[in-house]
C-alpha cells in the first residue's frame, strides 16, 4: 500500500472520531501511528533502538540486579574490588 494513502486513511479515521483537536500535525500523526502499532513489533526490535542507559532509565538498582545471574554480579564486584586495590 502506498504511504500516502496509508496516511490519508489514518487521518480520515482520526477525524471521523469526535473530539480530535485541530490542527493535527504530521508529527502528531506519526506518534499516534507508532503508538497504535507498537504492539506489532517484537520487544527485541523496540529495545534495539535504544542504548543501555535509556533502557535502564527509571529502574532501581534492585530491579536491575534481580535480572542478572548471581555469578555475573559476583564477577563484577570482584572486578571492582581488584580495581580499588590498585
């Protein structure tokens, strides 16, 4: 399907609903379209678009550590201890 007709069809659907605020910009359309179709993507596809810091924003240390294997945490702590000694 042509991108132009997709945009037009989506806009017509939006404007047929009551209460949509005018003007409706292309940027607003893109955001709404992505939100409406985000569930069609695999989580890995979505996460691959963001760096590690962005993916971890809002998570506490306990939540992050809970996702790791104890061996990974211990190895990291040992590495920090060795660095501290030098």
